[in-house]
């Protein structure tokens, strides 16, 4: 199972041979290091999720959270991780610096 | 997730200032940021090593060797909402990797003809990378170390030339301000300087200027 099926890794964009061709064409003459190895996906034994996190939420929120876990076959910790990243990106974009505008 | 690289073929154009302002302001807005220091001068790492006032959700890490650099960017993008890469002042392998992996590339330049010519050559390199990677690599030039009060004729001419050639530029410029030097002298952030009551000239203007730059960047990343 992929840890992160909906997000491409930045390295998926890399065309090392093409990049070298471009750099050489632009006069870059230093020797290239070995091609970088693709990043291994973290297995469940190396997730870094080591801390217990309990909270109360509305039944609706809990059900929707669980639905995402089921849909992607993600453990709750991974879903929370994605949720926090997605919220941070959203907040960066809409500049809701205190987050209060999202309150119902 | 977005990876933002700050790159230029020339040293001393304000890459580290640009990367640090961007990273600290995002972090102070509650965003998790990893700032990768890929400049051998290590100015960002030295700034972070001062310790005082580095936002808790900003992690500054030195870049690994070129063949580890790609993994490092992958891992950073998986754990932080924004990844900012401060690169060395020359076109090379690290800059090429970072550009290839980036969601947006910022090219700081000063308003001189010499800087402009190097910037245009660097843009050609990015365009060639777009060709081989078969994707658009969004980028924009930002004028740095400009005068907050006046716009010299030479700089105005370069801006007009860039516009004519369709080279995207930030409307915001990062002016030459004491506050931007002060964060490297004292450590911490612009907001931290304000909270500490430090006597730094035009601090409010510096904060407004840096905020405007970050807002404009976020709009461009979203576009």
C-alpha cells in the first residue's frame, strides 16, 4: 500500500539524463554525481507516529474522518497527517492567520 | 507540499534574505516549513544556529550531498506544508535538481544590467529544463535590494525589458532595509524584532514589504 497515493513525489518530475544534457549544453563541466536513488516509501514500521492523540469531536466529523480512512485504506494517524498538511496549505493560501473564519 | 526554490547564477543578490523572509513569515502564519540550506556559505544555518526566535514550525536543515538531495526534498515535501530551498549563487547540479523538483522558482536579481543579463541566461536554463521535463516550471524574478524611495532609471529600463520579453516579475520588490540585515545579526524574525522592541529603522515598513512579497508568492503558487 502506498503511504500517499494521491500526492506525487517531487522526484517523480526528475529526468536526470535530460537535466544533464541541459546543464552540459549550458557549459556546466563539473563531473556529475551518481543519479539519485528514488525515495523509498516509508513502511508502517517507520512512520514516526509514536505519540497518542485523543480528542473529542462531533459525531459528523468523526464519521467523515473515518470515511476518508476507509476510502484510502489509511490508518487514522496518516489521515490526520494529511489533514494537517492540507489545512496548512489552505490557510497559507487564504491567509486565515487565526483560523477563526473556518468556525461554523 | 509545494517546493519553492530560490535560485540565481550570481551571488549576493539576496537569495538567502528572500528564502529566510519567506520561510519565517509562512511559519509565523502557522504553516509548517522546512528550509533547506543548499548554499555552501551556510548563511541560513548560521542564522538558525543563533537559536533565538526561530519559529517552532520552521525547521532549517543543511542540504545533503547531490545524490541525497532528491530524497531529502521528497521527504521534506511529505512532512511539511511548504519546502523552501536556498541555493548557492551559481548554476550547477544542486540548482538544477532543485529547479526540476520545484513547484515555483524565485529568481532574485538586482536592478543592474549585469544582473539582468545573468538572470536572462538563467531563465533560458529553466526553459530548457522545462523542455526535458515536459512540464511547466513556474518562476518569477524579484527585484531585491532596491531603494524603497526611488526607482533608478536603469532598473526601470530592465523592468520594462523583462515585461516586453514576457519574463514574469513580482510586483513587490524586496527593498534594501536595515531590518532584513538585522535578522541575520540578531537571529529570529522580523516580528520577533518588533516584539523585542529593538530599535531597527523602518521595521513596520519592512514587515509590510515582506508580507506583501509572501502574499504575492502564494497567489502565484495557487495560480
